[in-house]
């Protein structure tokens, strides 16, 4: 199909906040500018509008996340336009675009949006620093950047609590030290020092995470974690803070599982392994948990 270029993560929780009326009005005023450059296929826009109008159950996030089960895993779908334009691609998802797609759908639905342009505006607000798309460096490339920015914007809140005893220390350096692995950094060497500066500014202590040893507890012990929460798989080595994203799901076995766009399975899946088993196999120290603010 032809690509169309359209110009025109006891409970302690930072509470979700809804945009004020003034903020909503201002967003409406600037929507045209935010959506001036979008890359998509017609099938994407049709599917988005169908999803925005579909009858939902009680859990918007899980509805949309489970809708994509079986959708192919495809990496690097955002690296298709220079300069940076907003890319919408539902035909293939990686872990980040899967989470962003679901969150943008849920936010747009909360706001009463029914048009593809409404969705695109929210996707840009979620994907870019301060909600405004500029060049490649404005994209929220690392989980910690993405988390902090979207908490500040009111789209997410961070879940913590007594079992969250791991100390998160961010030391992101991978992009600036491996610029040759990123097509846009290869094409624009002037972006590398900008990314390196952002890495330094974002590094340091970042609260706590839930250790792998605690992830296997049941819903009573982990009552602060809900199905539909965003899960970030903590890495904290090799210059990367978090290596993977997905959604938490409480299974019928009363254990946490991961709903994710999986490079291993080559598609979006709800893992049969428990989340603790998944973390043990991947040799990861634990998880960050974020609550989508879509209620």
C-alpha cells in the first residue's frame, strides 16, 4: 500500500491530573500546527477512527492493547522521514510504538476525540519532549526521558510503594556512544552532541523499581500494580536504563504477566510466562511501573 505524507509507566502514587479547560482550548488552537506533517497509510487512519468509535469495556487500556495481539513486530518504523515527521504505523509495532499507540488511543478516547487528526495530535504530545515535535532530538528516545516528560504532561503517573526497594540509577550513554547504529545520527552528526548533553542532564538517581524477586508476589502483596499499567523492564547497564516496554496483566494464576510487542515472538503477545519468569530469563533486575491517566 502506498504511504501517504499528510501536510496540514502500602500504595504511593503521584496522582494523575487532567488538563485544565484552558490547556484543552490551547491544545485545540495549536492542533493544526502540531499535525502539519504526518506519515501514514490510509489503512492506519481508517483503523484509528474505527477504534476511537468502537464500544469499549471497563478498561480502555487493556481493550486497545489486546486488540493488537498478533500484530507483527517491526522495528525502526519511525526512521522513515528526514526531517522528523510524525509517523503513524499500525501495520507493524515495536515495544515503544505499541505502548504509545495504545496510550494515544486511550487519551484521545478520554477527550472525546473521534478523528484521526485528534489521535495524531495526542501521539505527538506523547512521543516528543514537551509535547512538541521538532527535529530528531526532540523525540523521547530513552524510557526515563519518556516517563518524566509524560508524567509532567499528566498522561502517566509513577507507581511505587513498599515492595519497590530497588534503587534506580540512570546512566544513559548508548545513543551518543553508538551513533553509527542510528540512521538519523549518522546522517546528522550535529545531533550527537545534543543527544549526549540530554543524556548527561537526564542521568542520576530516578527513584525506585520493583525487584524481580518481588514481582512474583500475588495481587494482595502487589495491590499497587494494576492490569493495564505500563511496565518498563529495567536494565541499568551498557548505557541503557530500560530495555523493553509493555503492559502489566494479572493472569488467572494470580501472577503478573506481560502484554508486549515481542521481538522474540515477532508479534504482539500476552506472555504465557509469568513476568517474574520473563525477567529471570532475561536476567533483568526488575521493573518500573507507570499508571496511564485515562480514567
